[in-house]
C-alpha cells in the first residue's frame, strides 16, 4: 500500500492513559507496607489503559495494573494485530506517540516486522 495524504481512513491511532485510584501524594516516607500509608507516593495505586481506534472501528481496550513496559506493549499489539489485518486486508498505517516505551528496540522491531507503514 503506497501512502498518500488521503489515507487517513487507514490510520490505526493508538494511545495509553493511567488512572489513579485517589489522591496519592505522599504524606510521609515510604514504608514496607505502602497500602497502609496515609499516602502511597506520587504514582500510588493506578490502572493503565491502552487502546487503538480507526475509521473502521475501535479495538478492545487493554486494561492492566502492572507498569507499562515495552514487552507489555508488544504483547498487546500482538493481541490486536489479527483483528487489524482482517479489518484492513489492503493495508493500514500504524500511529503512536513518542513515549519512551514506544521507542524501545523490542517495540520498534515488532513494528518494523508487522506494520510496514507508520506515522511518527
């Protein structure tokens, strides 16, 4: 698929977001039992979401509690790739922002092998 400016309908837009359970700014020093502190730190207890959407529809949102790392992102991309290729059998354009996780070598290798067209 040759990329043209009219190909916006072929772009798979992706992004992630974190949600904190409560105001978790620290009120005292860390302990061995952070869940019982008055504050659990600057990040505290949170849930992450990652998803993808296109002109032809949205893909299932991935919800997880562990830290968002490169191997987690690759695993999530592997999960939705079959759905994307079925929906866009003629090809698609992958889009993601410049997050450090997105720039990791394992992520870049996966994209190079599975997503020939991308927006930077």
